[in-house]
C-alpha cells in the first residue's frame, strides 16, 4: 500500500488536500469511510481488492485525519463532498470508478451516482441506503420526530459535540465503536440514537467503554491519533451533519433519481440506522425503486461497522459484486 496527497476543489477557502491510501492496479475502486472513521476503516478490504486486480483508493475525506480541515461549515456541503470524489477519479486518470461507501461515505457514493452517473461504473453502500430527499429538511424533520433529542440535532449545536468528543478522544471512540456494534446487547434490536437531557454525545452512543472483539488496541491508537486535537479534532467531521438542512434545497434537482448502474446495499440487522419504523420494508423495496439495485445483503448479528465487524463477509460480497460487472459495463444511465 502507498500513501499520497491529492488536491481537490481548487484554490481558495474550500479547496482541500486529501490524504489517499492506495493499492493495486486495474479498474478503479474508491472506498469512502464514515463517522468517526477514516481510510483506515477499509484496512481489511484494501489488499484483497488490490490482489483481485483492482486499483483501490481510500481517502481520509475532508475534515478527517490527515486531510485538510477547512474552517467554514459550508465547506462540508454534499456538493463539495461529491466534488472531492470527482477530483479523485480525475486524478487517477480513470474514466469512471466503482464507488463504495460506508455511513456518510455511502451518502456521498449514492449522491455521486445520482449526480454524475457518467463517472460511476457501479455503486455500493454499507449501512445507509439511498433515500428520497424527503418533504422537509432532515434536521427539521428529526427535531419534530424525536423532540430535539436525535443525535444529529445534538450535533448541529455549534461546538457542543465537538468538545464532548474531544474531552477524552480514546473513550469517545470506544463508546462509539462498542455502542453501535452488533456485539452490544443493547442493539438487539437496534434503537434510534437519542441524546437524553444532561448527556453528551459520547455517553449517548451507548457503549460499555470496552473494545469490541473486532477492534484491537492498535486499531484504536490509529483512530485516536487521527482525531487528536493536533491533527484536527472532530469539528470538520461533525460539520458534515451541520449542512444537512442547507444541502436540502440543492438536492431537489436530483430527487427521485433512479440508479441504473449496478448497485448493492449491505447492512447489519443490528445497525441503528435501520432502527426506524418501516426500515426493513424500505430496504426490501430498493430493487423495485432502482433498476440497477441487486438484492440487499443483511448480515445477521452485525451492527453499524460492517466492513470492520464482518471484514471477510463484506470483502467477499464486494469481490462478488465487482466480479459480476462486465469489463465494458456502461456507466451510461440510459443503457
């Protein structure tokens, strides 16, 4: 594996420099992480995909790890996040890519596929399915649904969750990784992630302040260093959430877009993302909503961190998906 930096977004306050981990040669596969993670969350997939004949790149996305952490909240709009991946594909000299995302990375992958289908040969999302835009801005809708206690509404308060997570970085990460893990009995069945009055975000994550079996102390060291104050802390990553309502009007142009390129959704049955009413039925309906969507893959007993919790299974699903693509699979959505 090799590491390098890629300039994205041009000059000015919104341009960023992304650290990219790369391996292999062949058709391009881009792996996009979620919160609170980094390219390191794909450590189990990078080498097997490269060994199978693909050029695999995994960035620390803007606001994460050793990539740029621009200060303006608006620097983390979904249009700029999608633009970063467009820049990565162009930098790689590829005509298109298979784009795979987890959590927030899945949101970026789905949006890229909707906005620039010419660049997306195929798309896969872990944990977060492609969803309609909705009739109301999401933070406003969550505020009404959960009386303001939903974790995203807690995050939208400037500086609050940032300070809570930074107070003890290692503990915050332990609570996050165990709290949303399939090993945590509290996730059988999963529940919406709410922040009770008087609690901060780390404690609301529901972890038992232990390392789950799939995360080593050395792994935690890597993540903790990437969120340390001297590296950039949590603010950039949390700013992704703070743009949700601002992004909502811009996404009207892509509302109802149907994914016609090959698409795959993978998730754990103990993932809090799928805890809402009607989630199982909605996931089952995805092939009917998107012509390119394969049958969803639901991993029994798995929580939110699919590619880390079930690395062998996720890698096998991705390799099977990649292997099913025609060498000349057209990215043209009309085909």
